[in-house]
């Protein structure tokens, strides 16, 4: 039977006859050629990104020969060039939840007040909001009476005047409040907002001390407080309610029900005709702002003085 692959057998015999060496003898040479190819590939492979790369020029003069010349190495000698390793982008850490900082109560900074004063919590809250100021000598003078001009200035600072209100209400020219008076604008704004008014003789009396009942009625009128309660019933918890002028009864009852009236240290005394101290006015103004929702109530004597139960 003839062989299936006669040409291959003839080639094998021819190869043996020509070289005298078997094909097995060619294996080491093939392996060596493969190793040389791998070494060449490693030599020309790009560097690892973790380490810096230094490019060195060929120092020999003339043109490089062989494989280096064919690759173009050595044609342009220059100084070594060090390349930094590439910077790989790193993922950002997850967002951390920062706890809220504790609220630190600001100090009023008045030289004649300390934390033991009954109005300290309220004055501290107003001071840190720049809603109340003292005198140039650094004092607040909490027991000093407040004048009508000073009260008008406080009202103008704490309560905004709407454009509609400013156009609807005409302010008379008070004979004792000239345009050059420091409180001129404040008096006009307090009158336009409905907190204060002048007297029948076309005067305002800016330097006159303001009584407690005038402060209470002013806040009640400016905030348009209303009440249908019987004054005799609503004010029976106050033994001195008979000292209240008849024209002030209704506004007083509305202010009591709104929680604006401050009585310190005697909670059951209205003392309507006594001059209002600067501390009392500040606390009642703060309560008015709490009533309107502009501020939050504070804890402490000045912020927690409630009227007695009728």
C-alpha cells in the first residue's frame, strides 16, 4: 500500500541526507530564539506607571548601529530626562455628616449687666442680633427710665414699615420734633406704624419719660391686638388694675392675653403709671417680636415671666 504522505517522507529523508542532523536537534535553537524575542519585547515595552522613568541618551558619537540605530536611538544626544510617574485619580471619600455646633449664647457686653440680672437672657438674645445697643460708655442702664424718643427709636429699629402704611398715614409736623432732631425719622415711622401718636396741642414730648401703660398700649395698638374679654374679669388678678386709665383698659387686656406684659419683681402688680425702665421695655419688645413670629422665646426670668392667672 503506498504511503499516505509520500512527499513528506521524501522531504524527511532529504533533510537527513543533506544535514545529517535530526529535527530534535533544532529544539534548543528554537527555544533560544523565543527567549531572545521575549527579552527584546521587555526591553522596548513601556515602563511601569508606579515608578519614575529616566530617559538616557546614547553617549557615543556618531550614529548608532544595529537595532538601536534602526530605532533612532543615539541620533540626538541630550541630558537625561526624568519623567514622574503618572498620577492616577483616586476616588473621593464619602461625605461625612458634620454634627451641628452647639449654640453659644452671646454676651451683651454691657459693663453694668451680668448673668444674674433678670433681663439677661432677653438682652443677650437682642444684643447678639444687633437689635439693642447701650450707651457710648459701655453701659445699658437697665433701671433708667426710657424717653418717648428712645422708645420710638426702638420701635423703628425692630418693626419694618410697609410702603402701603407709609403712604396711607400722614404724620403731622410736631412742634417739638424738628427735622434736625436725632429721633425725627424714628418718631415719624413709629407714628406711621400706629404705635405712637402725639398730643392734641401738636406736641410729641420726645424727652418725656414713657410710662408702663403707654408702652403696653403702644404695642397693643401697633400690633392691632384685639380682645372681647371683660376688663374687670381679665384684670382681676392685678390688685392695682383700678389705676389703669379707662382709655387703656381694652388695649391692656389684649396685651395681657398676648403675653406682652412684664411685671418684675411683683407679678401681680401692673404699676401702670410708673416710668418704664429700659430693661422692662426691652423685654416687652422682645415678647412682641415673639408674638409676631420674628423671634423665638428664650428661657430664663426675663423670657419666662408670665402674668398671674385671673
